[in-house]
């Protein structure tokens, strides 16, 4: 089993920045891709970003390209999401996940373990 604990969410104004962190425990996740998804009220959970096991390959949703950066620290079993130039449309609960694959999948069904999420609210 893998437990995921997200932190770093909060309230920020439009144009501001936040850095989300996700710490994995229970077993090492260094050989698996990890991703971030988000869910806004009344909407389905959507893909945000993913990173492969080594950190060499990253995928982003079109809506966050150029603004968000995903990274990982395998020594600390941690994945980060740096979010810049935030918009009200980015308001959601952000959850990290561990994939059963090594490649950075963009599909929810490729992820086996999920965190509880952290709230990000961007005010206009």
C-alpha cells in the first residue's frame, strides 16, 4: 500500500503562485510515474500534469502548459507541482497519484493510489 499526503494548497490572488507537495509513504514510488489531477465543484476530475519515474519526461494539460511545472525527488519519495500565473479557473481540489506504469500517463485509470487532495482557491 502507498499513502499519499498533499500539502501547499491555499488561497491566492489571480497571478499568484503556489507550490504543492505530495509525500509518499508505505513503499518507494521511485520506479513509477506520478501525476497531479484536480477536481472543481460540479466537474469531473481532470488531468493536470504527470512525470515519469526518472523525471526526464513530463506531460501537461494544455490549460496549464507554460504555467505549471511538475518535478520529483525520488530520494524523498516526493512529487512537487509549482503553479505560477494562477487563474480563477485553476480553483479546485488538487490530488496526487501514483501510476502502475513508468510512463507519465494522462488517464485516471492508469493510477492506482490517490491522495485526499489539497484545496487551491484563486480569487479574482
